[in-house]
């Protein structure tokens, strides 16, 4: 779903979701350079009416199966994503439609709110092996709340590897009170997540 803001003014998601250090992101410019048009997973996508949204993509030089497994083996996220503090699957078996997982990630202090830790409960809405996954759910911390984040990932084989595309939307009165700041935070988190996924998948491929 989303990664949270360890690196931007409000929060970075998961969702939004990898090292510390602010990444300068110009959301409009970054999005214009990437994937064109909406994406879906088995007919479902992000919230079309959300005011806070970001999309980006990256090409990873690694097998599709390696990348998809990294992304969907959620219990192992803390091993390669520093902002994921804790992770717990709420049901057994492989990740699938209806699976739920609860994880935590820090959100830094801002002029309007104290530092906190967000607890995110994600529910998988759709999943197609080696192709796409979509999850959604709330992120709640002391003094900070995202009512719902919807996070889509798609994976496509291209020349040079696999193009990983991600889109996320946030809704909620608190984050919608400052859309530009929330969007910048969301973008920073997604860009960092993509970089971590690329670094980890390519390193594992070289080690094989």
C-alpha cells in the first residue's frame, strides 16, 4: 500500500517505503517522464477521485520472477527496506487476493505535527503472478492519519530487464489539507522504494 515519510516533509510511504535522506522530487515533472495512462491489476486500479497521487517506474536488470517474489514476499520487506520497522502477515500461505498484512514505518516531525510511527494494515485487492499486485488500507499514527492508501504495482518484461511501474493514491482530511506537501512525500517514498527494489533484485541476480 504505501510507504511512509522518513524522507519528506509529511511522510513517505510505503508505501510507500528505504533509507534515510530526502530525495528532491518534482512530482509533475517526474510523472510526465514515466508511464502514460492509468494501469490496473485484474480490472482494479488506484482511486480515480483521490487528490493525492503519484506514479513512477524503473527498469530492473533481473529476472521477472526474482523481482515479483521480492515485492510480494512481504514478510521479508524489513530485510531490504530500512523504513519497514515491523511486518506481520495476518493470514497464512502465499500472498493472494484477500491477504492482509500489518506493518509499521516512521513518519518524521513536521512544523504541524510530532514525529510518530505509522501502523499500516494492507489488504490485497488483486494479484496476478509475475504481472501485478494491488493493495489498500489505512495508515494511522499518533497525530497523523491517512484514511486510505491504494497502491498498484505492475511488472512488464522489456529490453534490458523488467519495467516496474507503481502508482499510489492517498485520501483523508489530514493529508488533503496540504496536497502539494503530501504528494511530494508520497513521491519521495515511491522513488526510494523503486531504487531499493532495483538494488536488491540486481544484487541477488549477480550473486546467483
